[in-house]
């Protein structure tokens, strides 16, 4: 047990022989005793709503691009968005309303489990609320809280068709229009593109620039209404239940009460909003993988081909075991990252590394899980009555939202030197943070500068409790080898500007903090060592694959190629351990099936 682990956390151990070690979400027995009773009741009611609606209705709604008004009515009646997305300072003293990352991520995983559009309308509401709740405009914050209480949704007007999410370039121009007695007024003209909820958002946080003011001083965020006559809704730019809008503002009147941020603060609000929101994508990916896993393992285990159960074929056993190990790793990492979010402060900004990793690494792992499952169930994954058909499509979206994998990897690389070579030996991993509370720091993050100076605890400390687990020990050797590689033959000046080379380097580095948080969470929940060993079996194979990729890069030097060859390593083979994990994986078959 970690020195900082609470007794109640340490007591939460996985019972031996539990199918899937209890890690795969099962709506039939879902519970969250760490939440307030009212919140657990709300989420159980949401599960019941989806189950009563049934798989056929979900699939029909998906196929027909049905706007999910019934879902929005349900959440409004239960007060989910209102309670979960109103920070305490704007709650009017209601203790049930707060920004609590733990329960937010419970909702992320559950909504993703049933369908990405249900998660998406919540996600883009979070993005829309970000600039509002970071603002010192008390009236706008109160309006947002009031709209949440009504069950309203929100939108984040940042992206533009010509510029994407490049916040250095915007064609949304605010022209001064006088003073309304309380401050400056403007008219806003321009278009926004790829804006979720833009059809019905009560408030749209719109990013633009004030005409005639160059550079950061000209940036501005303001709130607009999708129902205003000067708000022109052009179309839904995607073929989906979700409404991802293109809209224009045509000399839209912006009163002083609508202004949220001016100058560099608007730029910071945009970045910090994405910091808050992109964390959610990993949990949606986890939910999708879990539902798909139930369908795939149940189908395969009931099939007989060539006189043999499908799940008795060696390649099928390997695929399912790898898929389970990857899903377990995703979940262990992401839920441990929550603790870093909830302990964040101006002095502890470690979350800024684990945030893009949750967005980037967890979502790309989700794609690998679905591919493994799909290779087993094959054509079944295309069938119109399978939930899997939606999973195979929607899992592709998450790595591409809120910054591409490339953008997030470039961000992760900023932390590599500090993480590997300048840890703080006195800094400990945070306590587990599941208790109800308001994570108010997320709305006062300040400028996202000095990332390379953020200090981390020594990563080795998190691995050491499992140094006797064969593949954890072998992975630690690879991590140390990677550090030596950077010192002895790291990227030269030209390679440091070659993003193609750096992306592969980043993949190798990413596995180290990914494994760190997996180990920390494994200790906190009492993960059986056979499962942890199997997870690191997968990570070693991944490390070897990226090393081979680095070897083949056009710009790799002879010294780098030699190291890459030395890093291609076989995991420790243990057939008994593999069969043990496979048995827990196979035991999931038939454990959950969504009501027809």
C-alpha cells in the first residue's frame, strides 16, 4: 500500500476470480458508493432510462439522425447537467451543485457506453460553459446557471472553416458600436464551423477579435444566443444525431453584459476550456469499448466453427486477452489521472501532462481495442442490429476531437525533459480523490506557460511496488534505456524540428507516464498481479513496435538505429499467467446484453 493511500481506498480490493477483475462496466450491477447518494441515484435512473429505451430504439434513432430531445428532457428532469456542471461559486449555495471531476467522469463513461451523441451534447456544453464560468462577468455566470437549471445546452464557438481551431487566426470581427451605460458594445460579424449544439444552445461562447486592435490585445470572448434573429444557423455539417453546426453572426449586437473576456485573457480562456474539456474524451472512449466488449465476447463464445468454439482458437484468445488488457489499462490510467486533476493548484500542475495523455493515448488505445474485437467478430460488426456497428464508427472520432493526436503529442513532448531528468524527489503521488468536492481551480488555471518547468515525482517510485512482476521489471529496464538513449544519441537540432521523427519519439516517452499511473491505480484498487503483468506484456510489445518505427525513420542516425534494435524486446512469456487472465476475460461472456 502507498504511504498516502487512505485505509478506505486500500480496502477496495478486487475479489479473486471476478470476471474481468470487475473493471468492465456492467449496467446491471453499476454502483458508485463514493458519490453522493443523490448523484448515484441520478446516474442509476439514467441507466434505467437507456435500458428501457432499448437497443432497437437507440439504433433507430442513430440511423435516422434523430435529435435526442428525449435524452435532454430526461437529464433536465433528473437535474444532471444542472447539478454536475454548475461550479459551487455560481450554485446559489446549493451543495449539490459543484464541478466535481469524479462524478463528471462517471457520466462520461456511462453516456459513452450507450452512445457517443449523448456524451457529445454534454461535452460541447462543458466547452461552452468554460469561458463563461472562467469569466468575472457575474451576470453571464448567473444566466448560465439559470439556463442549466432549465435543462439548457451550450456551445463553444471557437473553430472556423478556414482556420479550424487556430485561435491565432479568427475572422469573427467585433466592431465598436458605442457604450450602453455599463460598458462598450459591439456588433459581431463572421462565421463559425463545427460547433456542437449550435442549433439549440441557450448560450454560445464565441471567440473573435476587436476590429483595429492587433495581436492578443484584440481577442475577445462573448456570449451569443442561437435563438437571436442575427444568428444564422446554416446547417449540420455531419451526418449524425449530433448537431455540429455551421453558423453566421450578421451584425450581431454584443452588449457589455455579453462580454466574457477581453485581450490575452480571452486567449487563456480558450486554452483552459480545452484543458477542462478534452480530458472527457478518454472516458467516452472507455465506455464505448466496454459496451463493444460485452457484445463481442458474448457473440464469439456462443459460436462454433469447424467443430470448435470460436473462443478456443488461439488467435481469438490472444485478441480478446489483448483487448481486455488494453481496456483495463485505459481505465486504470484515466481514473488515476482524475486524482491529479482534483489535486491541481498553481503549485501542482502535473495534470497538464496527464490531461493530453488521457485525450490522446486513451482514445487511440480505444481504436486498437475495437479493431481487436472486430477482427474476431468480423462481418457481425457491420450488422444493423449490433451496437458494435456504432462503436466501430464512433471510436474513430475521439482521437480527432479537441486537438488532433499530433497536436497533443507535441504538447506532451514539452514535459519529457522535466519528467525524465528533473523529478522532485520530495514530491509524492497524490491521494485518491473520490470524495465529493468542487474542483474550482480548473476555472482559475491562469496562463498555460512554463510547462517545461513543471516538476513530477520520480516515476520509478510508482513502479517499484511491482518490481517483482516480470513484465513490469522488464518495462522499467526499457524506460531506463530510453533515458540513456536521449542522453547519448537524442534528437539533434534538425530532428528537433522534424515532427514526424518527434511523434515516434513521443510515443516511446508516452508509455512511461502511462505505465506510471497504471501502476499507481493498480496498487490503490488491489489489481491482481497477473492482470498487471499482462498489461505490461502489451506495453512492451508496443514499445518494441515504436522502436522499430524509430529505426526506420528517414532521419534516424546510426547510433539511434542501434539503440532502436536493442530496444526491440520480447515480453516475459508465462502461459499460466496468460491462461489466468484469459479465463477472467472469457468469464465476461453473457454477463450483459442491452435490452432489445
